């Protein structure tokens, strides 16, 4: 196998109209998570083959590219099956692997076949073991036979051709074989049903000496026959993934079988058990039996996205086999909208069909590299069964509910009216939230209560939490903030550095020059100055225009180190290390080439028009003791600065926080997955690290148990949209929050989610185009941010009043005042 | 079959373990590790120095020591018992547990000796180890053999009769300790006792504290061993720490310390569990040693196989292996790849092999060089010493400590190197083996190297060898000898020699030519004796005390002698460096102290010396040209009181010229000076720590010797000259400036650099050079790297490295800048590029880089004409240099 695996892609647009009536706007390449799927309908189609899966597959099959978009994740985060677990990421205590675009090689090779428990050597140290045959695939995906017959042989030929180009295998039944596949025979694997006569080899119906043969059903005799017939081949047994699969596999392995293919149904369900759980059970059983390492497990059934591959591996698969998704790649919408499937209408052109599949697999592999990189792994083979690097919603949600004041049915929450049809926004930033935020930004007054202004409709995160008083009495009446302690002291270490205090418990989160334009940065800085709080430069350097506001500007040091100089570190009162970003945990920054304008390039000192990548991780920090050194460095350069550390939320976020404290940080910012972004792969937004509402109490309680909670400031960010979100984050255990998207909404953002496209946002917010960014007027914009925050303060005061508290410090960690809204 | 039976005998271990829900208790992340191996016994006090030097890589929550190759008399047993019996040390957290352990727990053993290990406060109630917060456990030491009937019963029960009796006894001991640990430690809420070690001739201590405190508390200062390893731990989780969680962890005859953190801990426990290997302490370090013990002892793998299983050879490294090696490695990977640790790791293992009469020290790194590591070798006729550590400065601290009391040692090693796991060049793993009572001394050097003079050597019949993963010996030098400092007599140089020298000295001084004196000296140096060298230094330092001008002149001469490469004749370079360094120290010490009101010299002193004790006397310079001499000894390695901050404070007071010496790993040297520092000059001597010259913006910094990691991060402008090697990720995110490196850069130099940094690296770097380089168009003001791929032989001659670049990732994803490769034989292939492309060297390219090569010649004496000379003939630049330029990539637009 070649040292570097690269999948060449080429555009392969559909020659017909795509079938489904999804709500795709002109600027959409595909449906983003959390958006409304059908025009004027709340229905979401299918639960597994979702409109997002379908349209993103189309996009990948056409372009070979990873779906990337601006803005944050708009969906609920947790769900059923594959959506009930997340992949972990590495941070500080261990580095991620910088694998995307081949910066560091991450291998997706997997071996299928029987494995020896150990090797034997003679006295001279020479190997004497004879290894059983194995098949190495360059990516852990192989193709099942077509799930339903399609007209002609075009689709079949396309599939086999794609397998050939990818270096993987297409499983065919003997009936499907034909001489037109001869040139691709290396990619053809045979699936034989018990009733199939085995001797077709002689009859010339099958390719001579297949590398891989699969026997249907628990039939050890047939397996032996096949083994004798094709001694060089790997012979697999295909079984349903169900309750007693473990024992069946055990017996097969004891009988010598080296590969077992376990299949669930079309929606990744194994007889009522979701595929991940059923697979984990088989894997664990085989470990208990001491047999797991001797056998390879292929799993199939409802594998519909790149993240499913990674998650299946983590749950114990060596590889996955796919079927229905191939039809989707060719343009079918399956039953997402119950519409017709153009693939069934006529014979596909095989070259086109192959290219679509190759493109899809190329995009899947790139996404696999991204999540593996985030997990800190460089070998797909080492991911198998590595459930230690997964986060399970069932575990974490129980932990969250344990610290809340109880649970009530969602219907008990008194939602305020909302517009019938959302015209803008998504499930997290609903039309109502956008409208009420715009109104607050205009007037500076709290909303009048005629429209919902506290929560969105994502079905997760802060939308599932409410203050108990809201259940009893509805929203709190705004109050005069002057009567409450709203301040936040940023240095509690008593280390001789300044005890900077901000008069309200939040600041502006980092947004780089590049992701947003200068007027936006200026408006944010002016607002920060007006309130005596901070805004952050983000990772794109420190524009000179911000220098007059330096006392209120955080210098961010991110992994790309763009624009970071001693000068910019020395002028800051607060210096922030950005280890990770919640919207794309474990991934580096990515400024697309078209946003790298002349001025951006000048500030970052890079080449104009080329995409700019921030690596991940900091290549000077591969461990917590490196991290201490890193913090010490900034403290040496600026002896008066405080140090904040921005991290996302891996499963060991508590250890990351403690490690940061011992490394000398004053502030730890936990950035959750609902956070905004200029551009992030869709896969990262909902599949890596844990939601912020799980992370905050975890960290808060852990720091308390360590006895250091009051020496460090914990700031929560990533999807803090409203005053209620701020209050909830603090109640869960944060000292304060960092705000990003809400400030953009105040400036007029409507969550178009096209921040990364072309020159950027058509409203001039997330753009560096000189003409477009002139649409934002800093001299007015800063007032809108100030207005929004004035309103938030009044609401926060109202919440404190309703809780009978005198200040935000009293609220911190009082998670008992919150209840969980049960579905 | 026997292997399976052996593992089958452990079936009970996995029973009743609720292991699935267990996650590692402690995420380590980072640590400081150190190991040394020597053919002569080394006392613990030398380890104290080295461990203390890496204090800041731990947080005092765990420190540990292991020793192999012990002294029987110090252990209170006969040499035979030391060799044959198992040395079981038990730590008692609960003193009452001892009766139970000694009764039931060790019932199957014949105990030859059992005693409590003495501790610091035994005799003196008030004696305390400074800074030790948690009282270490009482440790009892037993020498034991398994009772024959118990062993026979065990073998019979598990049908192990076919195995060698020692293998069965080893397994018995292993399992007995497992049961003890489970009963007295892991299974309880209350942790009462645990086994520290149970191998032969192998001793382990660990505490909640720092490694050096282990030595102090258990009074190991005077105890000797042939192999030592030490560990500073930096755990982050849990308020209560137990010493059992500290490193080292043991298998049987090996102890392992680890710096890193696995990404696949869970899957590895599953791998082990299927083989009835069960960890009890829940850290990835324990997993590591269990893997090693399984492959090494139980499966009986050759060491190379075990190393390959731990750090598999992949990508290009695999492709260039010999065919039969590929077959073997493919089999190892097919069987073990999913059981190899992923993520960053670096192991140091100490082990005894009593039946082979060997003790070993092993260092193994991961495949991406994600942890800092450095190896070193020192040898003379009497002693051979191998070292492994996280940081060079720690090794030098051990050497310094040894040299201070034993003239056979020097404060510097002969050779230092870094490694990359799974590389085709050396495999990234090195083994130092101490052979006891060797029948005939073997040369330490490679086959092709000249033999080492053995006249006075290997007196004890004990010798040390070093080999890489493939078993290739690591050579030191060619037929040169070290100085015998016990017999060094400057007076022995003779009057005529001294007179000649004096004449030359004053002539050069009067004519202002430190370079001319240097050149005169190196022309003759190869013929000089060490006594003559010493006489030269004595004369120089005497001259240096005569006045400021003389002082500056002598500094320049000695510095050139220290930095430059030349033929030392029959002398070893490390010996000469030691002598030049001593001369320089004497010279620096003679600079007038800042706190004395009156200088001993006439007029305004042109240079003033400040030290830790006199730091408060810092004041503005008398004139702009004044040199501040900073004695960095005693300053903490980081923080507000660090030497780095002292430089900044002085700069703010108006000082612009700095000479800092006695640097002992202090970090952030020349950081924090701020913007626009052109005209500032910083000369650094000693072991300069991490992040040196990061953020530099105009100043000129010289590091006289090797530099460590993260040098020149975000460097903006100015000039950085490193007269040696540099560590990981130098010039990360640099914006500009010029850097010259005499030696090699370890890994990932210039990653994410933008703007216009220009770097000349005369050696090579292991991998990931100029990843994501974004430094514009080099012909239009952008940045570039010149990689010369050369080194020097023992006689100061320029030689080409085997390849200018061994790694598989060159210029990955770069969108700007260029690399100019000195590669006349086209050894670097397209497959090593990861985004870039080769282009011919144009005239404008040569016009661009020639001045940098000329400056390189001025700084290091590497002549441009020599670089252009290939096979004895000077070629035109385009035949010698190749350009790697950016290639438009789809992902970049």
C-alpha cells in the first residue's frame, strides 16, 4: 500500500433535478443542522435519513469536499443511536494530531482477517509464525451489494469501479458478476448465500481468486468449504447483529473464522437496540472471552455519514459496510421526503456513478482524519473499541440532572408566543430570539414579553433548562441592576498581578480579523470600553485601530500565532491562549482563501488569497507541563498581564481546568459546541466534545473538590444567546460568560450561516471585503451592543431578584435553582 | 503453548474486575524523565542534581527512582543473593499491614534478608527534606526466593513444567505481587501497602514529591547503581495522591518511567485483558510496562520486535526498509498495531538481566517526536556513560555533578542526539547495556570507526555499549583521548611555549584581532597537549583581567575557540570545550561586580557583573557601550525573579549589551525585551532553556552552545545565532528575523511561520520542516530556509550527512516561502514533499541566498566554497542546491 493515500476527486454534478422539496435557499449548498427542513412545515422527514444527511451527502458526492459552514451548530446535540455519543478530543494534557490536509499522516488503513494472539521466534530470533491471510483496506469502509436492484448495470459497474479506485472492496453476489467487471476484479469480493453453489468458480461466473469472500449466515461448514476453495482469501461470515450475536461470533472464532460481518437494519437498529450499543456489547463480550483480537468485525446498517464510521469504530468495529448511502450519493432522497428516487428511473452512467462514490468517500475520509486528529489518534486500527475516547450522553446527562433542582415536563414551561413560520434563524437562534435581540439592541430596553426572548427551540442545551421560578411564575420582571453586585474580579490568585474587575459578568469572545471586518471589531471594542469590560482580538492579529482601546482588548494567542508579537502581548491587560474553539473542538483555524484579502494578509503577514490554517494543537504544547511553560512565557513577556486559557470541552475538561490552574492561569474559558465560527466542518459542530451545560458543572464541582474553586475564574462561552443563558451558565457553576454571536446579532446578523462563502456575509459582518464591511458602522454599532447588554443587565437583575439573591456571585454554582425540561 | 499456559494461569486476575467502567485515574500529560547508565557505579547524589534541574517539569505530586546494578554490600547481601534472589520492596502506607504482608502475603517465599530501608529522620528527628509535604511510606526490603514446593505446585497446577524453572519462578513472583497489590491496595477503599518492585537487582522508590526528594528521604545519596532512572510527575487530577501512582512502574526485571499520555488507553487495557494482564494502578504508565513485560518476558520477543510493536515503522520509513525487514515488521504490525500506544509518549526503562550479566537503560520515543527527548554518550578509557533525558540541561547537570568529584568525568558528553520513533535511520530507540565481567572488551564504536585506545581501559572488566533499535552500535569518536583533569598542569607546557604564546597574544591584542589569534591558535592546536591548552587559557584569562578592552578581546577569542569547529588532533572536542568553558567562566567571574562602588580597574568600568546575590544593585549603565555580565546561577528558571526578567529590567534601565553565563536551563532568555530592539546584543553561555529569544524584535542573540525547545517562537526581527543544535519547533509562528544554526533542528522548525523569516540550518532536522510555511515569495521579500545537511567529523572537517533530510514530511501544506536544499546527490525524493515541488535553482535564487551563506561562513567558518565542493570539485550552485517551492494546492484556495 502506498505510503500516502490520496483520493483524487472531480466534480460530478447531478444531471437531473434533485428530487426532494427541501428548503434549500439560493446560497445553501446543503441543509445545515438545526434549520427548518421543509418550507412552511415543522416536519423533519425521516429521523435517521435526515434532510441534513441527504443534502450533505449530495454535496459531498458532487464536490468531494467536506461540508463546511459559518455560524454555530443549530441543533439539539444529543439524540438517538449514533447521536447519543460524541467523540472525545485531546487538549493540553495530550495533543491532537494535525492530520487534515496531510500535515501529519494519519492512517485510515484497516486489516481484515484472522490475527494471531502473538508471534513466535526461533532461538536465533527468526520469525517462525505463519500469518493467516488478511486484506488491508486504505479506509475502513467497504461496499455492500446494492440494497435494491437498479436499472441496467451502470450503478453496479460504477460501484465496483469506485471500490477499485479507492482500493477497497465491493461485495457482490455471484449473480451480479459479469465480464464487464473484469478490469476491476481486484475490488470485487463475493457474497455467497447458503443456497449458492460454491463451484461457480469453475463455471467462470466469478472472478478468479477473490481476496475476500463472505458467507451468509452462521454456517461453519460452508465457511470451511470456501476456505478450502480459496486458501489465499479472507473468508468472512455475515450475521445479523442481535442479542446473541456475541456467542455466535465466539463459536465462529473458536472454529477458526477470522472476519465476521454483523448487520443491523437500515436505520442502524439491531432488533430494538441502537447499533452502537449492540456493537459495543458484542465487542465487550469478545474481549471478555479473550477472543476479540483474533477476529475482525465489519458492521453495517444505516451507516449514513462520516461520523458514523468513526463512532462505529469506537464502539468496536474494524470496518463498516455501506449500502443505502450509495443510492443517496447518486441522488436519491430515500424516504426523507417520501419522494421519488431518480436513481430508479433509468440506468446510471457508470463513470459518473463511480465519481460520486469516490467523491463521497474522499470527503468521508477527510472527515475521519479530522475527528481522529481531534481525538489525538493517528491510526484507525487503534480506534477500534476505544470507547475511552467517546462521551456518552446517557452518562453525562445523568450527571447534569443530578445537580439540578429537578425535572418537569417541557409543557410546564411557559413559552411566550413566537411567529408561526420562522423566516430567519435556526432552532437555536429562532426568529423570535433574533427579533427580540434586534429590538433590545435598538432600544436598550428589556423585551416587553410579547415574544419569546429567553430560549430557542433546539431541544437541547440551555433550551432544556429553566429556572424553577419560570415554571411557577413565568419570566422575571426586569430590575435595576444598580441594586445588585454584577462585577467579576478576574484575578483571584493573589499572585501580585492586578486584580482587574469588570462591572458585569461577561466580555466579548474572540473573533479574528478575517472572520469579521474591522468595523465589527471596533464596535465591539467601543462597547467593551463603554462598559469597562473586554473584547478579544481573536487569532488574526491586533489591528492598529484597536490600540486606543487597548485597556479593553484581550490579546489572543491562538495556535497559528498570527499577528502575535511581544508588543501585542505587552499592551494587553488580559492575554488569552486559545487552545480550542467550541464550534470545532480539536480542529485548527481555517480562513478560506477568498477572505484572506490584502489587509488580512498584511496583518497576518501571510500570502494574500491563500487559505490560512491554524494548526492544532499548539505545537509548543503537547502536555500540561508544556502548557505551564507556555503560560510562564507570556507572564515573562508581560509581568502585569493576567492569563486566560480558552479550551473546549473534552471528557476530561475537569482535568484540563485543574491543569490550567496549576499552570498559573487566572481565567479558564470553557467554550462549548454551540459556539459561533467563521467556518467549521459540520461534522465537528455536533460530534466532538461535550455540550457546555455538561462541562460547566463538571469543572465547577471538580475545582471545588480540589479546594481551588475560589482561586480561579471560570468563564463559559459557546452559545450564550440571552440574559437567561448567562444566568443559567452561572447557576451551573461559571463565574461569567464570553459572548460572541449575540453581539453580531445586535449588529444585524440573521444567522444566515454563510460567513465563509465568497467574500463573506452579505450584511458586512463576517467579511473583510472593504466594500461589504462598510455596511457596518462602528460608530452606531457599538451603541447597539451596549443597548443589548443594558437590557441583559436589567433582566439579570430581575432573575437575581426573583431568586432572592443580591449578586451574581451568589448565583454561581446554585444549579438547584434550575430544572430540566423533559421531553 | 507454554506462553498460553502461562497467561492461562492468570485467568483469576480478570475475574471480578469491574474494569470496564474504569478510566485512568491520573492523566499525566507531561513530566520530566531522566536515565543514566554507566560501567562504574554511580552514586545517587548525582541523580539529585539532574532531577532537581527538571523540577519545573513536575509539580511535586509524584517522584520516583529506579536503580539497577546495585552494590551487594550496600544491600547487605552476598553478590550471589543479589544476583539470584528477588528484591522485593514493599511500601507500607499502614504500618500495621506489614505483619499481614510478611505473614500471608510472602508465605511462599524463603526470605534471605528483610529490613526497613533507613530514612532521613531516623537518626535526627528534625531532619527534613525541604519542601516535602507528604510523608513517604515506610519501605521494607526483602531478598526472596520462592519455596521449592510452592513453585513445584504452581508449575504442576498450570502445567508449566516444560518452561525453564526461572521463567516459572518469575511468573510466580509477578503473580504474588499482583495479589498483594490487589489485596492491600487496589481492592480497598483504604490503601495500605503496595509492592514497589520485585525483580532481581532492581530497586524502585516512589513518593508524593519530587524525584530528588526520594533520594534525600531514603538516603540514596551514597548508594550506587550502574543504571538509574528518575521521574518528575505532573499529574493533574485528584486532591489526594498516593505514591503508588508515581513512576516508575515495574513489570518484573524492568522499571519504566513515562512522559506522555496515551490516546488509546482503553483499547490497550482491552488488549491486555484478553491476555489476562490486569492493571491495578490505572495509569497509562503501568499499561506501558505491562505491555513491555508481556512482549519481552512472556512472549520472549527479541528486543527489536518489542520496540517495533511499541513504535511501528510506517510511511516512508517503512518503504525504505530492507525487504526482509519489511516482512518481519509487517507481521509485527499485523499482530500488534492496535496494541501500540497512540499519542505522545517517551519511555525510559531500566532493567536488569542477571542471567546475562547485563543491566540496561532504554529510551524509546513515539513516532511523531511529541515529547522532548535527548540522548547522550560520554566515554573515556575508564568510564562510559549513557544518558537519556527530557532536557539536555538535566544531563549536563548530572555530568557536572560527576565531574566535580571524579576526574574521569567531564561536565559535557561527547555526543548528544535526538530521535524519532519508528524512523528508518535508528528506530528512535536506543539501548545502553552495561556488561558485567565482560570476557574481552569490545570496542564501543561502530565497525567502521577507528578503534578506541584500550590501553588503560575497562579496568573493571565492566563496559557499556550503545545500540539503536536495529542493533547498530552508536559510535562516539575516533581515536582521540580525553583530558585527564587530575593530571592537568598548565605549567607543564614549558617556558618556550608560553613565551611564544605571549608574544602572539599581545601582538594580536595590540592589533585588535581576536580572529587572527583564533586562527593562529587553531592552526597549531591539533599538535598541542592538554597542558599547553591549559597554559593558553591561563594566559588568556590573565590578560582578560588586565582591563575592559582586554576582557572583551579574550571573551571573543575564547568564544571562537568554543564555538568553532577545527581539528583538535588527538584531543577530544568535549575535553576542549570543558577547558574553554572553564576559561570563559573564570573570565566572566573576573568582571567587576556591580555592587562594588569602586571598580578595581581604573576609570569607568566598561563591563559590570551582576549575580543573584547582587541583583538588587542593578542600576543604569554608565555609558551606552557598557556590557552587563549576568551570572545566571541561582536565578530561578522562570518567573518574576528569573534571569530572563533580570535582563529585561536591565534593558529598561538602558543596558544594551549583555553577556549572560552559567545559564542552567533557565527559560525565556532574551524574551520580553519588547519591540524595536535593534542594537541590543545578548550573548548567552551555558544551558539555555526553552523559549530562548521568543518574540525577538530587532536584537541580536548568540547562544554559545546548544539550544533547547521552542526557540524563537513568533520571532519578529533581529538575528539569532545558535552555535550548536536546537530543539523542537524552533521559529514556530515566526514573522521575520534571521536565524543561523550550526547544527540541527530537531523537529517542526518554522511551523506556521509567516512574513520573512530566513533560516540557515547547517545540519538537518528529523521531520516536519516548514510545515504550513506561509512566508510569501522569497524572491520578493518573503522567507526561506537553507538546509545544508552537513556536519563535522572528529577532526573538524565538513562532511555531508547521509541525507540532508531523513523525514517524510517536508514543506507540508506550505503556501509561501521556499526551502533551499543542499542536496548535490538528489537524495531527497518527491515522496518526502507534502505539497511542495522541486524547482531548479535560478540565478536570482542564488543571488538571494549567497549573502546568507557568506554570513554563515563568517559566523561558523563553514566556507561557501566548501559547500559547493562535491567529490573534490567545486560546482556551480545550481548543481548543489535544489529549491523546494510552493505548489498550488486545492485546499489552499
